[in-house]
């Protein structure tokens, strides 16, 4: 039984995930990777501050994410609010079915493109078997989400409070057995854009090797109840 857990969530299935997975694996961290199967191709590319960014080809991903979780991010990375029902079906149910077909397991979670979400969309997603959905908001806290379909992470990895929050998390004694979840999200290409891969290395080094901390995927931390 654990009182603390840590999880990561990274979006878009882009090439820099390869380096990020190596880091997570070396420190025993677990992550949920949110994919857009309709545009999961090297042809889907863009550039930020001179850094070339492209998604990985679906057929080349293979077992890269083995031991981690694959979740929905929308077929084409479209913000869902305002979509008609048939458009929601295409964007999300098709993405989920593609993930099941390609990776062998139907996804139970997702991250909203651009953080775009509302209660109508959340209810639709629940109707197709999605049990949690991540926004782009930050709580700067460690409470388990009260609304899993509209959850906010603790913070983004570039948050200026990241390491202070990590220390607070490590030093804290959970009140009355109340579980604590440190939830970090981002995009792996941001480490190239900001030239700060050392940031995620440092964070993982801080969080690794603690027998009292459960390191799990989003689903393992939110749905499987490691605190029971």
C-alpha cells in the first residue's frame, strides 16, 4: 500500500519520445503517451525556433512504449468542443479503435488537444469507455482529481515551481492517510526547443528509488488504486 504516487503524461507521439522513454526507463518512471493515430506519420511535422518536430510513423513505433500506457489524443489533434456527435465519433472513437487495433489494447484515458473540453465532450468520451481525461491546467497540488474526466495535472515540466513542488512532494507526510499524486505533463519536443533535457533527468533522479512512492501510468495511478 502506497501513500504517494508519481505519473507522467506526454502528447503527440513525436520523435523525441524515443529519448524520453529511455530516460523514464532508466529511472523506473512510468508515463502515458497520448497519440493521434490519424496523423501519426513523419509527414506530420512542424518547426519551433528552428527545431524540426515530426510525429513518428505508426508502423515504426513498435514496442517503444512497452511498459507504459498509450491513450487517446484525438484522431487529428482537433479541439472537441463544438464538434457534432458524428465528428466526435470520428475524432475519438476512431482514434481509440485504431489504438486497440495497432497496440492490442483499448485505451481507457486521453488528453484533450489544446486542453479543449467541456462536460458534453466528457460525457461522450465516457460513453465510449474513456475513464479519465487530462486538460492543460495545473493545480500545483497533489490531490487525486475529483473529476477524472476534466482533470488537471500538478504542473507542466517547464513550470517554474517544478522542483520546489518535487521537494514538497518528497518531504510531505500524507495527512490522515490521504494519498498524494504528483502528475507532470508536457511534450518531449519542448526539451529540444528549450535545450533543457537535463530538467527531466534531474526530476526523474529526484523521484526515483523511493520505496514509499508508486511510479505508474496515468491509468495505474488513477484507476487501479495503488493506495488501497
